[in-house]
C-alpha cells in the first residue's frame, strides 16, 4: 500500500515507487542528486532519467511497470491540492520532458484527464 503523497515525503516515495530510478541514481555519480535528496534536484534528475529512457526508444512492454509507476506518481502530484507537489512535478519533470514533443506525448498518454489538463495548463 502506498503512503499518501506529500511534499515532505515526495523524494522518499519517488525512490520507493520507482526503484529503477533509485538504482540508477545510487549507482551513477553523474546525477546531480546522487548524494543530495533536495526535492528539486531529485525530481530534475528523475525528469532527465525519464527523458533519456523514453528518447532511447529501447523500452518495450516489459518496462510497463516502470512507466506506470513513474506516471502514476506524477499524475498524483499534478492533481494534488498541495501546490508544492504540483510545482515539483511541473518544474522538475514536465518541463524537462517538454524538450521532446514525442516524449511529452508518450508521457501524457499515461496521465489521467486531470493530469493531462494540468500539463496543458502548465505548457501554455
């Protein structure tokens, strides 16, 4: 069972819910947040991780678990009443993903209607 997401536990929940990112970040010192759990650094790295992952196009249906976990978390953040969580998702991840319209299109396909609406509102 997942814990309720808050701005205070967002990094812990990200690392718990998306273990592939947690492993990559732990093993790769080039991540800006490698040993720093500052939320904007961690979520910025998460955005770069997803951007690279989706740009490589080497993923397949076996990776559905990773993508579902990542975008379920982002959807929860984007549709939260916690303005800090919304901003963290927008600035840390969505802004990074928007570097590629193809990636952003894939990303938003995993979001709820409310999540998609928040991304569209942010991108205006």
